C-alpha cells in the first residue's frame, strides 16, 4: 500500500461518535466537489488532471527537459507561491535537499528565483551563474506577479547579454496562461517555447501541470511515474465511506479537532527531504482554508531537528495543536552506526544498527510522548520517497484540502486575502492608479 492513515496515536479527543457525526458533512462536501456545483467550481481542473492531461504537451515537456539538460549547467526556475513550491518540493523529496551538490549527477543544477524581493538572494544566484551555461523557466499564470517579473527582467537581460537575443530565446521557457495574459503574448513575440497553466487549475493545485513538471523533469525525475501515482490516488479515494477512504477520514479527523479548538496543524516529518513538501502543503491548506475568519493554521516541523527547538512547546506549551506525522516507511538507504572503542558518547549499544531504524524509533518515542502530552497525532504512512509516492501524496492532500475546505464552509479555491499587501506595496511604491491609497497610507505613517 502506498499511503495509509494510522489513528493509533490520536488519543481520546476524537472518538467513533465524533467521526460518525461529522461524516455526513464530509460526504456532502465530497458530493459538492464531485457535482462541480460548489464555490470556486471554475478551478476544478486538478481533479481529473492525473488522467486527462494534455498528452501532447506532456511529450513536449519531456523534449524541452532533454534540451535543457543537454544545453545548460544551471537551470533557473522563476516563480512564486503555487508557481514555485511544488517543483521544489518534488525535487527535494524525490532526489535530495542537496540535489545541486550531488557531484556525479548528469542533470543541471536547479535554482529557484523570483520567490522573494531579496536583493542579496537574487545577486547570490547571479554569482552562481557566472561562467555557467544557463536556461530559465519563467512560471507565472498571471504574468504580472511582481517578484517573478523582476527576476525575469534580470535573468532575461543576463541571457541576452551572454547569448544574444537569438541565442537567449532558445534558453528561455515560459509557463503561463494559455492565451490571455501579457507573458504569453510577450513569449510568443520573442519566440520562447511556452507551456500552459490551465485556466481551471489554481497555482497551489498546479504541481502536476507544466508548472511543476518541466523543472521536475529537468532534474531527471520520472514524470510518468509521478502522474501514475496521482492517477492511482484519484481512483483509491473515489469511494464515499469514511471507514475505507483514508482521505475522507483525514478530513473528518482534522475538522473534528478544529471544532474542539485545535486550531493549528503541524505537519511533521523525520526526513529533511520533506521540508519543501511541507512548505507546499502549508500554501495548499493555508490559502485554501484560511479565510472568512476560519481555518486551521498549517505549520510544519522536521524532526528530530525541531525536537531540539519546537519540541518543548509541542510537548508542554499551549494545547492548541495537533500533528500529522508523515512516516516514510522505506528510506532505501542503509547507513550503519560505527562502533567506537572509546565509547565516549556511550552509544555503543547502537553500533551496527541502521540509522533509519534509530530515526523510526525516535519517531515512535515522540508519537508516544506527544500524544501523552495531549497533542493528537494522525500518522500518514507513506511507502517511500519515489516519484510515484510523491504523485500519490500530492493528490491525497489536494483532494483532502478541497473537501476539507467545503466541510469548513469556505471557498477553497480563491485567495482574496493575498491582494491586501500588494495594494499597499504598489501604493507605497508609487504605481499609477494607487494615488488615493498612497495618500491614506502616508497619512498613517506620519500620524
Ligand atoms: O496559489 C496561487 O494562486 C498563488 O500562490 C500563485 O501561484 C502565486 O501568487 C503566483 O502567481 P502567478 O503564477 O500568477 O505569478
């Protein structure tokens, strides 16, 4: 089995009666999604995507990935939010968080730009590119998002200076809206190869479109296997029974907990390679559920690292949270702990033991400790960190997120709150059309 949900460490805050009581609401939410009649129903392209994706474009993605692999040392992926997190999550999850430092790999280094407004981050990347052959992939559905647009200007200039306009156009790939939007027009005018962010797929649900698939394929990851994982998850979570459908069960449990004042969900994993998946997950659930004064705040930890920082709070602080622990069953790495004749650390009892066994034992000990400390723990047991499992898990979370959002009574597919900072930023930067707001904000500053 690729993924299964274990409730052994949930504690007694969620009982069978609670699950039974909420199950009808979860089924209604599942039905609402299936009937495509709920709020945000013009953004449901991801539901059937694993099966009904554009096969011609999929082949083009593979070809472009091969061309990029053959022509560059460094591949820069420019994007933010949903146009960035999924690809990075996949590369770190399937390959490694230190993928770029793997010396004998045959694929380009992959760096991500345009996901902040930091001058030092961007200039560090420019330094990394010195003397290297570069390709870039600008990913922006709207084509006008400030952070990637600035980074795209900078890298486009770099490529045009280095390779000339004609040379640069062979190295610039753009992933954007199919027809509308300024980036599509600009890319066509300049002869860049373009890929599509489907109209009916929102950014945070787009990892299995060209948005994620091109960078993922460039890193040498088998995107067929990834799609197969998502296809199988789509089939596995189609039934309408909380007892057999772990996706519905996850939705039910987290909503019961929320109603019992557990307002923070911590996604915990014991592999650093999962850190960016956690970031992707936080965006998925945070942007989908956090609205209208509602929602579970998504946070994350990597253990055992964070047992030495946030562990104290989780064990003993305000009882506001529950944990969802991603237990990756098979690390596929054997690393035996050496014997030390001096035994200064008194750890010779572990000599000859596999580090993965110690990691899993740490997990077990922590599950007992945290659930004894009244932190309900949901455990998601995932077979491994293969591309197949990644695709499977992505679909599980996307589906859970959508059904959970409807159970909560929000539109899981919009993000009206994201606009507020942008308006203020544009007003303060003096963008045309924002004069009135600029006046209001400067009056507040000078008060
Ligand atoms: O999920 C979302 O919709 C957002 O995170 C967007 O992906 C992000 O704001 C980037 O937008 P765009 O792709 O239009 O540049």
